[in-house]
C-alpha cells in the first residue's frame, strides 16, 4: 500500500481538536498519619478514627484460665513511627503482671466497600505454605488483618490463630467485620498508605480509581504467530473458537499483537492504517468479524518512535523540539528510537492523543500499550539528564503522561494493559487496568510472586498462556480427566488453571491447530471465565513455584474452599527439559488451611470427579504420579441434608455455574439455578447423608440422567443451548440419627467411599 505520512498526519492533527471527556472529580486523599485513638481505661474501651470514620470500636477485658472475666487494670502503651512509612502500635498489657491472665479484645472494624480481611506473615505459612485469595469476603481463620483498599490502610492484630475476623455486615459503600484477639498481651498495628508507602507503590492512589472486575480472558496473537497472524488466520481462529463454543465458556477477547500495523515506528498512522497486504479488509473487517463471533476486539500498540520508519524520521527532522534532546541538544537516540517530549503539547496531541482517540473511534475494547520499560530507560539515560534537570518533569512523570492521555481518550470502559514487567508498569498504576508481570513468555511463578497486587492494584498479566507451552512443564505427561476418553497433555490443564486459581489474566496464544483438538481444550474450558479475586495474604510469596493454592468462594447460598495442588516439573540437568517426578500422599490439616478445626468437611477432587469422603481434622491428598499435573479439591462443610458437592463446568466447582441453591426440608427438595454451555455435559454431584437417596430430578426441560451411589448422587444433562437452567431434585429417606452417625464414625468408615470417578462423567 502506498501512503503519505504527512497527509495522514494532517488528519491526525485534525482529530486532536475534538473535546475531551470530563475529568473525574477530585477526592480528598487520606492522611499519611496515625489514627486518632480514644482509650477509656476504666471501661477498657478503645476506638480508632481515621479519615473521618471510626474504623475500630472494641473493648479489652481480662479472663482467667477458665475463661471467666476478672477485674484487673489494663494499660495501653502506644508508640508511633513517623516519616514516610507511618506506623502506629497500640499494646495492651495487664496493669499488674498476673499468671494465667488472658486479654481478650472484642469489637468491630468498619471499612469501605473495598475492605477485606487477610493474613500477615506468621508461623501458619511455615506450617502450611500456600498462595491464597478469595472470591467475595474471606472467612479464613488465618486472617488477622483488615485492609481497606479504597483508603489504603491496614489494621493488624496478633497472627497465627490469635485473631478471629469475620465479615459481619455489608451496606452501600461500607463493610463491617467482627474482630476478636486473644493473648497474655495484645498489640494492634495501624499503617496508613499501606501499599503506597509501606509496599512502595508510589502512584497507587486507590481513592481515585476502581480495579477492573470483569474476566480478562481470550486470545492473543503474539506468542504463536509473532507478525504472521493475518486476516486469513483471524478467520480460521474465529471459526474454531465459534465451533468449540469458546466465547460461551468465557473467552471474550481477540487481541492483535504486532501483526497488523505499518512498520513499527509508533506514529499514529502506523497503528490506525492497517497493512492491506495482511488484512485486505483492514480494521473494520477485523472488528466486525470479532464481534460477530461473540468476542471483543483488542489491539497492541507501542510507545517508541523509531527514525528507521520513514514517516517518523520526517517528523523528527521537522519537529526536533517534540523529542527529548541529548547532551548535544539534538533528539537523543536510545536503542534505535527517540523519546517524545511530553511537555510539548503539540507533540502530545499529534503523536499520542490522536492515536488513542483514533482507536476509541474505531471501537476497540482492549488496548495493550507496550514499551513501558523501553521508554522509561530511554528517559533515564544519562545523556538526557540535562533535559530533566532543566524542565519540570521526571522520567516517570513523562512516562505517565502517555497513559494519562490514553485513558482520557479511551475512557473508563476500555481495558488498558501496560507492558512490561511490574518494575516498569508500577509507574503507570492508577491509569491502567492491568500490568504485565513478566518478560516475554508465560511465567506462572509471577502469579504467586505478585499475588498481593491482584485485585488491589490491578489485574496481573503473565504475558500470555500458551496451553502447549513447556516452561516448567513436562511435555510427555498425559493426565486423565473426566471429560475425555483418553488422557490429555497435563500442561494443557495446569497452565490455564493456574491463571484461574490466581484470579489473573488468561489470554491463550497457540496456533489454530491446537484448538481444533478437543483434548487440548479441557483446561481452557474449565478455567474460564476467571473469577475476580482479592488477596488473602498481605505478604509476598516470592518468585518460586508454589504447589498449594487456596481460593475461597463466597456466595449468598454457600461458602466453600477450592484447594489446588500443582506438580511443577523438575529441570533435567544441562537441558531445557522438565519432568514430573510424582509427589507423595500428604496429610492436609483443615486448621492449617484456615478452616474451623472441629467441623466435618466433604472433599471432592475435580479432574477425576472423585469423592474422597467426609473428614474431621484433616484429609489425605492422594499421591501424584508422573502424569498427574494437578488436583483440585472442593472442600465444603458437611450438612445434615443433601447439598451440592461439585459441578463440572469450572474448577471453582460452582463459583461460575451455580447461581442459586436452596434446600426445602419439608419436601426434601434441593433446587437451584445453573449457567451452562451448549453441548458441554453438565454434572451436579450431590452429597447424600446416610439415609437419603435421590429419587427424581428435573432440569428446565432438558433430558436428565441420574445416578445414586453410597454417599453421592449425580444429575447429568447435555445442554441444548448456552443458558441458565433451573433444576429440582427430590429425595427419599431422611438423615440418620446422631447415634447411628457416631457409630459409623467410630467404625472408621468415614472417608472410605469412592465413586467410579472419571468414567461416570463422560
């Protein structure tokens, strides 16, 4: 295609005259200062007020060894650390030392509607190390802190089981938690500006923006095709996605990455005018085809201006003042490109604003802005030091200007991703919805490493997820799963599933042939959409492969935990090859997971569709052989009546598909609603307490197959459409007496039941 850069430039400059969207209203930021404390020693009452709100109201009392309240004086000993990292400590001790005395602090903590409970680092993580998050409010007993994302403060109590925090009430823009701490002495720690100052994320101002809560799941062209993804490839990919109903499973986005543009000079005309040789229909055809396939269009652009591009070279020569000068006063060249002077309004309007305004007019729903680190390093080059010394900007501020303008033009409803790596993308926090966690290539370890950022600072992007990739994966391991006759490559299960467990971005990136084979799709289908999560831990887990992940799921009708065990490959000496070596059986204590120790739990493994049994205190995770890449256990508290154990739609085992569940004890009816996908066999597995049997089941006019076993029953349908179905199960019998139940426990039969597993669910 023949095109003239300066003619295109004139159109771009004209676009720059269109009015901007109204800026967001200013919000008064919270002070980087201690909370105001009121302490009534006579009543033992303490309250903390911060940013105009009483965030804690509690009473401290003393108890003897038998738990009886005793009258004794209690002292509060406050200390404060000032400066950038403000820390306030309130220590409560008996006025007179007395053996056997326990102090108990009981009260409530109030935060915004973005407040959530979590844990700080303690001995609990040493006993059972895992990565933890929650879908909805967490009830985990390892929690000893409340973090309020909206105002960026944290209140911490004693850890390792000495504090109990439970969600108590939720109103508009407010959450209340019950709080109880116990110990011979007690200490509360308050830290304002927790992520911004204590964790060092300078631009984190959460009172100015919300985290993107939708599932960011789809396809990225980059990893498998590089620049070879064409209109023909797009048509083939969309055809397969539609044939396999992947948009129905939650794969929403189709994102072009470095394959459509003219050159790579980062001038607006390069991105807005498509390469007609590769895409005869241009961007209009691409967007129309993507939307007709039931997906949303996404696009990649870069930040650097390369003089090797003829149009960019002409601009640099005509407008040298648009670019940051080096020591010689001329536009500085760094790694083959020049850096825009974002103090120059004409340069910003022509080279940045016009680009994102043009993308907004074209109708993109997802914009990936690459080159964050490239541009920042160029700004930080020593040859540019004189410019930044003599002008009212810094390298970081100059970088942020790009994203300020991009967000102004794209608006709040377009998902914006910054690349690359947390270390560089941290400088555009608050302006983007996602931050890439790593360099090129899927690196799942980063999902654990940056777990504390997920759902708080942004959505974490591990670059992409090629399901047939080999990094930390055994290429030969073939894992049996319930939905296929033959085992499937274990890596196709683990790679997308770890994104779902982490609550991060899941953008697959394989060649079209991979998705034509149903054996490669089971991990993808059961991992999308990705549920929005909040971190359960306020500390970093480090850059390592963590085998255990726990995801709590809270719904109005149920609260359960999903525990994943991942077998990471071990590297063969002197070769880039990884192998599963197997993993032994492991006893998992419910208390170590953060669940109440004295209760009974039902445990069900997803990929094999096996009911492990009813347990109290702990359960045994089975050994993993050289082909078992992952186990995913649903852990639900046992009920005296039939209740849902698991569903086959998603590894959350109900977090995606279950919309409602109700038990009618009088009619012995379990009913509910489920979201299902056309043609995808959907199985509800229900626990049968002793004495119960599934009699009938109806599912919104669908053909139903039911089966009863010793302790479980299943209801299976093959949906005729992607829709919400209503289901109703009727049971015969009634719960066994407590005495009979106790005899069965004593006989050691609990936990021995096994279903036929995989074969029953195909």
